């Protein structure tokens, strides 16, 4: 038995044109990728239903040109976090709120939520003009290093 801290972990997410795999050892981790160019006609309906009141109000306060980008940043962060926790939607997406500064994010949990905000590190990546990737990784005493690389040549070579 390897125990909770001595395990190899990975998490996978994909959209057309982008496959993302986050790999780690001994850390809870999650990744989500979204096609940020996809049309979401009910952006505010989704935000009102699944985001915290703080996030939904912040989204509405942005200039229209920035609302879609912020929507996808929040959505990918929430998806990556619930995947890292392994509990899915039972966590309640509106019970935690993200604040975003550049490619970094922090989280705030509602009272009674079973987690410690300081134990998580969140990052956003834009590998191309279309896709957005969010990672959620539980902090440990060892430093966190996330490396990105394009493996499309490997995938296409393997497929022939």
C-alpha cells in the first residue's frame, strides 16, 4: 500500500484540438481545458447557477469584451478544482470563489466548506489563441514545478 502521499497521479482533459494531461506524484491535482472561442449564449445564466454570488457579480461588472474570457477562466478553475478533489459537483460550485490576477488564482471557501484555501495552487495557461487550461494542485513542502510542452509530434507520429 503506497498511502495517500506516495502515489503517482494524473488528470486528463480534452477539447477538439487540445489534449491536456497533468501528472504529479503525491499531490491532489486536477486540470481542465476549454475552447474559449466556443459560443456560450447563456453565459450569465450559467454563472448565476454555478458560480458564487461574488464571481457572478464580478463577471457582470467587467466590460463586455472581457466577460467571456473571465467566464472561461472561472469555469476551468472550478472544473480543475472539483476534479482534484475527486468529489465532482457534490462539492457545490457556488460554495467557493476564485479571484484571478494574471495567470494566478486564489480561492476563498464559504464557512463550513471542508478544505484549506492556503493548501492549493492554481494556474491558468493559454497554449494557443483558442484554448484555456486551468490547473489545481495541492501544495506540499516540496516546490511545485509545472512544465508545459507540445506533444503533437509524438501523438501524430504514433498514429502514423
